[in-house]
C-alpha cells in the first residue's frame, strides 16, 4: 500500500471473522497484490505471521513441516498461525490436516495465497467441515468509495422490487465509467498515472506467468501462455472456442484447456457457465469467460481514455463494461442474504442474456448496454425469455444496465438502471 493511498476497508472482513470463529482452517485465496496480506495483518494483529516468500522459512518447513508447526503452535496460544503465500509449500496441506485432525480448536490457521493449497482431492475431502475457503477479489467500486455492500441482487430477488428502494445512483458520464474501467481494482496500482499504471499491470502479468503459474504446474511454453492471456483480454465477455485459440497460440487444445484452468485458479479469469432449463436442444452450453480485472485487460490492450472514441474502437467498450458489471456482481454475491449462482444464457437462434443470476424459482436476468440511452427494444430478449422461453413458470426480474442516469421501469418486472446503481445504497 503506498503512503498516499489510504487503507480501504474490505467487505470480506465480516465473512473472514465468521470463518475464523467457525472453522479450524481458513483459506483466503485471490490474485497477488490484491490486499490479502494487508487484510489479515489488519484483522489478526495478535497472530503469528510467517511468509513462505522467505526462502529460509520455506526451506525449514519443507525439511521438517511437523517439527516446525509443533514449535510455532506451542508459541501461539489461542491466536491463529497466519501463513502467507501458502501455495509455495508442497507439504503444507498434509501437515495442516494432521494438526487439525487431533486439535478441534477453531481458528488455528489462516492461510493466504494466489491459489488453493488444498488441491489434492483426498486432503480437501478430509477437511470438509473443518476448513472455509474465501476469495478476495480486486477492489469493488463500493469498497473504493467506502460504500456499504451492494444489495442489488437481493433487491432483484424480491417479489415486487421498487425503484424507490434504490438511492439515487451516482450521476456519472461515459468518461467517468471509462476511467473506472481503466483504473481496475488493485489497491497499489489503480491510483497511479495511466502510463505508470499500465506498465505496472503488464509487469504484474509477467510476475504471474513467471512465479504463480509454476506453483500450480510447470509450464513448458510460458511465451505461449502470455499470448493466450493477451488473447483472453481481447475476448473478455465472449464464449470461447478453444480449438480456434489452440491454432492461434500454436498449442494443443488440451493445453489451452489446462492453461485456462490455471488462469481461473489464479483468479485472472472467471467463467460463467451456460444456464440450462432442461430444454437442451434450444440452448447453447458453451461457457463465457471474463477477465477479472478491467484495468489489467485495458493495459494488455494498450487502451487509454481516447481508445473508445467514435473514430477509434468504441465497440471495445461493450465487452469491458459487461466484464466490469460481472466483477461488481461477483464481489457482492457471497454477501447477499441467500446463495445465488451466476450464469449466462444463449439460445440456438441467437437470443441471449448477458448475466443470469439463479435464485431457485426466481431469476434476475441482466443485459449490459454501453450506451447512455435505453428503449423497450433493449428488453426484447428478457421479455421473450419469460413469456415464451425457458423462464416460463419462474419469477423473473429483468435489468438493463446502461450509461445513463435515470432509474426507469419498463413494466412486467423489467427495469433500466445506471451502472452506478451497483454501488447505490439499497433499503430492503
């Protein structure tokens, strides 16, 4: 954290405190430099902190994990042992399992890392009920603005949502939204001047390829992986044809699939599965991939605030804005009152819904529009889905996020909302 950047309270604090009180092991994962270490140091100042980025500590734990842990745990008392960059040790998971098998005390370990150290199926299964895994994403706009957690999904899941429950959204211009997309959500990088920020984000990608990927699996062609990352930045918010990507990157398709899985485990990409209703012949089942951080995606594509001008590449804003909205929703989703799942949907005849949030019998269906105006035509797929499509028999709320400033009702449970409504205060 730079000296000029104040500490921004993270919405995950409450979840983290509850996890430490209810589980023996808490596993906090997320991209590097996203603020995991800052969060646990701030929250658990009374615990013992070690980092496996320290070669001497890592070497000692790899040489005698059980002996080192016995010594560390004896010194701790009731405080947690906090292990930073936990994925660097190959012996950590099994040793922790042995400790918590014999000691039932809650909050013994808090682990942080860019990927999940508990990847072995038998170890993960044996820790079921004893471990909580939480993910810390890049900063949401609500966190940047020190606003309350967005309750927009809970709002949409009501039987009769009312626009009056949403406080007046922040009146932003198209340029303001572009600035937010360009900045991204990494605490130390987002506030830098554009040129330094984008260099920082590109250096970040180099560090991920050179260090973090190796913690998961050896990569024979790191240059090809870097090309794949660039291609995914250019294809954010798209369904991905892995065969086409394989030809482009000169990799085998199975290798492309493996690399995409690594990038998701490192929280660089997120994948929205295709929602299906059971009417399989009418629905496309390919997943849609989103770049997790819009600032990194823009840096890789060398975008600036003029890149989206009418005489440049204005069409590129659509996918980035959709991924930006997905990111805001994804960060808020675990903090809603119920457990919701996020998908996308497309039919064989090209009807589509950008984001579908499944709450069981109630669906919130979302379209994202990179325009300051909205009309009834923008709701045609949402309306068909409910009336004649696979949403029949379910309660559905339809939302179109756009770059205008007004909250509007279009009837039949359909609403147009400014994108800034994602960080508006909501009264339920």
